[in-house]
C-alpha cells in the first residue's frame, strides 16, 4: 500500500502540468497566386505573388524542399489595407468584408527569390512559410542550367 502512495506522490505533480493552458497563435493558409516566370533555372530570379506576406526576416521559401534565397518581400500600396484591417479589428488571416475591396484594389504583395543551385530539374512544388502560416502547392518547373553557367561551386567545377 505504501508503494501506491509513493507512486501517487510522484505522479501528482505531473498531472498539474497537463492542466496548464497552452497559448495559441493565429495561423492561416497563405494564398499563393502565381510565380513569374513559372519555370526558371538555378540562379534566376522568380517573383511570387500572394497574401498575406510579412517580411524577409520571418519568411522561408522552399523549392522542391530546398530553401531559396529571398532577395525581397514587398508589400506595395498596402497602408490603406492595413489601416482598414486595424480599424475593423481584422487580422491578416481573417476574412474582412469591410476591407476586401480596398485590399484587393490597392495592395500588391510579392516575394522575389533566386532558384537554388542544386534544385532538381523538372516539375516541383513551391512553398512559402511566414509568421501567418504556410502556402503550399504552387506548381513550378526548375529548368536545367545553360551549358557554361557557373553553378557557384568553389572547387573549380561547374
């Protein structure tokens, strides 16, 4: 009987942990509208259009599972949209009927990346992650590098 009480004494503090509230954060699916061009070779720039985008600091773009270099996350003419959303208590992830027209008509969000060296040639998938969530499944094609293109290798190979 004493061993049961000893076991209870050991497990009782663990049950208190299970009752602790876990904070949640707002997450949503990012909408990825297009990649321009829809096919490019390693080292070439691609512009991804979609929403809601944030900053380069918290953004990751994967191309066929490989991270792409992000040169720019741009939110052009989005101030009116952001102000409307704030005044209407909407977030970047929520549907905001009061601001839909303003945001659609004025705000353009893009991410400019460089196709990573080593990305497998052929059809693949482009994925974007940021503080809001993840956008996946944008079709993209990695083209072969042109003969003589520098692959960035430092060992003298191409």
